[in-house]
C-alpha cells in the first residue's frame, strides 16, 4: 500500500475503469470523471468494433482478481474463418487451446465500471473536463469550453480520456512535447448479423470471420446473444468506397457481388449501412506521457492505434500492468514511477502501432493469398516441432507478454527467413518435408 492520495482519472472507458481498481487497491481515493452519460443507463450501438481480449489483457485483469468476472461475457475464438468469394478457409491462431476472446465493448465497459465502483472508486458522469493545471493537478470542469468552469484540486491526475484527450491537449502546450496523428484514408461502419430464431449463431461462433478483399474488408465477431457484430472497413473515397455507395440498391448489389455469403445473414444490411455512422481510424503518438509527479497519460490518450491487431485495449491494460510494477518497485516515489513507466512503454507502444498498421495488409489482402497461407502452414509445422526456436509473430503479440518491440524485431527477422524458404523450388509440394525443416534450421544458424 502506498501513502494515500486523492487521484482523479479522466475517462471512464476500459482503461480508466481498470486503472481506478488498481489505484483503489493501492490505497488511494479515486474519482473518475467522464463527459458522457453513464454507459450503464444508455443503449450502446452503432459505432463499435468488438474487442479481442488476449494474454496481456487477461494478465492485467487477473492481477486484481476481476478476470473471471470478465470471462463470463467472453467467447473464445481459436481461428480465423476466411471467407473468399468462392470458398471458406480456416486458419488456427496459435497452439491447441490458445484463443483470443470476443467481448462486446459496451458490455465490458458496463462491467468494468461496476467492478471499479465495487472496489470503491467514485464516478462522476456528464462532467466535462476542459483543462488541467499541470503544476497542481487541478481539473477545470464546466458545461462548455467557453463558459464558466469550476476547479477541482487533486494530488494527481491520470488522463485516460482517449485519442482526443483534453489532458494531453494541455500537455501539448509545453515546450519539447512531441505529438503526431495520422488518419487512414479509410473508415469503418458497424453492421449486424442477428441470431437464429432459437438463439444460436448463424456462423461458426468460435471463429474470427474475415472477408478479405484488398482495399476493403468485412469482419464479424460473435456475441453472447447469438448475434455477430460486423465491421465494414472501406476507403472514404474512390471506386469501392463509402462515398460510392449512395443508395440501398447500390449497397445490396455491392455485397451480393463482393460478399455473397454474407447477404443472407445480414437482413438489415441497407438499414444498418445508412443508419450507423462512418467512423475514422487514427494513429496517435506523443511524448512525454507524464508531467513531474502530477500528471500521467495512459491508454489511447498517449498511443491510439488502428484496430487491426486487436491490441488497443490489451496495450492499454498492459500500460496499467507496467505502471503497477513501477509502483511496487518504487513505493511513493511517483516521479521515478512516472519516469520509468513512460520509458518502458513508449518503444512498445510505437511497435504495436506499426504492427497494427501492417496487420491490416495481412487481414485484407494476404489472407486471400495462397503464398501467404503456405507460409503460415510452414511456420506452424516448424513451430510445433521446434517451439524453442520459432514462435510465430502473431503468437508473440497475442499469446505472450513479451515486449511488443521484441515481437516486431524478431518478426522481421523471421519473415526474412521465410522469404528465402518460399523461393525453394517446388515449395508448394515439399513444404512439409525434412528438406524445408533443415533449410529453416540452417538459416536460423546463419542469421
């Protein structure tokens, strides 16, 4: 237990709620502020990509005893179901028994707030934080940005208020603060596959479903009620884009041609398409993440990433794991805690940003490529035989808690080896042979 402080967490999302639990368990008084209404009192739909919980996320939840509560609302997915125009392929994610878990963002957020309240955190909804005084951790709260504000003073403030953080906005006005944001020229839109009349799923419920089509793609993740949350990723402009689909018939014709096996399972396709908003995808990087021993950014507030590795929430939860490790190591020395936290996390946040961007290319294009699928099969066979010599990149990111930066570096090294292996004559027929196995062993010794 640390010396008790009065701490504000700005943002009642997934990271803010879990952070509140950790801070309460460390002995602090915790107040969580959010400009939105209490998510438990409203319908949450139309703008969500289901979450994929993996090892890093479970580790952070289990460390404060809330993992099993979250497992109650999670569905394991042990494989990709790759819907090509004319056939369906399956690709296992990891070793036997390894899965990522589909969770509704709305359901998880509601549960995390309940758990944080049960731990003793106090939540303040519809409280708009417009600014923070860095030197003395004072929040400035009011109805509008140009109206009257009231001050609330704390010993410390955490900014867990997402990619467009108000806390970071103030920190950006310091000298020597680095900041960048980059939007993809594509957006996303939520669609829905309802349950069968008996409550069962229309598609395999233990798969992450992908319809890869190059510049655009559709994904579907299972929900507990038998439905799937679907997300359509497309360019904003161009030939196959949101801009180009202007009426119901165009949308239905586009799906009939490009996602033919989805038509029957998305009965409200055109209604959902025009009702639900088209949302943007942004990568945001900044540094430093902290100010003295008073202010710290966490989660998307300091490293927003695109969703294509399913690691946004997991990376934010891992921020909390690392912060907690520093608390255990340095006690009440918050200056040291903050300094070590940001130094440890920044390279890994940058690495998962890069990996997430690259994984869009894998999901949208490569999963439909025979050479890529062959590479995955070769890696799987070799990894099963030599688990001490080869852990595939996806497994390093998803089924371990080794640093993201390490996964990125080793993944690049392994990909160089696989490029050579795929150049072997007749590789399509001899891929599962001692010759190929020995070639990989030889290349591993060389590099």
